[in-house]
């Protein structure tokens, strides 16, 4: 969404949803504390996109941590993302990428 990182996940302990956890995502774009959405579901949005994220979950005396690398953001070069594509103007009505 708009280049932001949409983050969601669930927290369970021994197969039971955990509703009192603190879930924090750390990255070079900053820290995001995920909001409890109900049951064991947590979600949040981080402005921008980072190349790696680390996860920290605290629930009572339990602690979980992890890290994930993310792909580099893509830059769309063609067609111009600010101009609508008119398929009727394309050859035989087929829109394809430039060769």
C-alpha cells in the first residue's frame, strides 16, 4: 500500500491464541508496535519499506525473536505509472512490455 509495509500475524502459545502479547517490529525505518486486532491477531503499518525486519514478541514470561530479509523495492520504469493505459490504442488491443 503506497509503498508502506503492511504487517500482520498471529500469536499462539501451545495452540491457544494469545491476546496480551506485545509485538514489535524493528527495522531501519523505525519501530512499529503492532495493535491487537482480536483473538491472537496483531497488525500494523510501517511507512516506507526496509530491507530487513526483526520481530520481538513478549507475552508474560515468554519471549520470541526473529529476523527476515525483504526484497528491494521495485522501481516501475515503463509504462509511465502516472499515465493510464488505453488498450484500444495498443497493437491488436494487446498491451505488452517494451522489448
